[in-house]
C-alpha cells in the first residue's frame, strides 16, 4: 500500500497494522491458524497483545483482513460508476482489472494455495469468510437502494453479484489448490469472469422484465 499521501501519524498506524498482519500470516501459514496464539503474533510483530487487539478485534481478522478494502472497492466501483452503467458490468470489469494486477481478490496468483489451505483447515476462518461475504452482499444492496433501486431488485442484484464474484474467486482457488499452473488459471480468468457475469445478467434481466 502506498502510504506517502498519509499524515505521519496515520502512516505509522498503517505500518504497524501491516507489520502485525504480515507476522500473523507467516505464522498461520507455517503452523496453522489454531496452533498460533495472539500472544505469539504480538511477539513476532514486536507489539503488545493489546495493540494487536486494537488493530484486529478478532483473531480471524489477522488473517482475513481485507474486508475494509473489499467494501471500499464496492464503494468506488458501484457507488461511483457512471450514470446508466449497471452494477454487474462494473463488477465484472473490476474482476478483470484485479486479475491483471495479480490482486488477491482475483485468486489467480501462484502464492494463493498456501493461503487457502490455511483457511480450509480452520473452521473459524471458514465461518468468518462466510460472514464476510454476507457483509459484502448487504453493503452492495445498501448502495443500490441508496441510489434509488427498489429494495427487492437491489437485494436480488446484490445476491447475483456476490454469487458471480464467489464463483470466479473460488473457481480459481480450487484450481490452484488442485495443482493447476497459476499461468493457466490466470489465462482462463477473463473467459470465466465474462461467462459467469453474462449468466447473472441474464438472470437479472428475467427478474426485472414484466411478466
């Protein structure tokens, strides 16, 4: 993350957060989420246990710490999209851009299998991941309602969008976990993304068309 634009105090806080997150990730991947205590994370990051909890109120957030970033991406992608552009096409293009950047949200990079093996081995992380998806869906629905969509259509659109995003993301992750080369997963990502979003756009069109 580029911190140069932040005031010094905020820059130091972000650097501390990133140091804690990096220490936690390294420990969890090496030993397993359930085998590492918050105290051990604090020691590795050279901060107090209380400082860890100040930045990450739940242990799960130490590993799955990108929900705020995901919410911000929804705000910028959907909330700030041009008038007349649908939320689903905007999110489709976001997924294409993220893959080009090898962003973790696209799950196309060679470094991701170890991350997902850690998640799958820890029931608490799996539960938190599901909870996070619900948070994203609710936030997206609220964005669409705020711009004037009726609630039923907004919530259906949000559910479709999250289904599409999860389908692409987990599809890539499963292939990497199965041993498929990251280069092949990345090469197939655009077609998978377009095909998945085309399907949910058809579902939305059917839902909103007069019966």
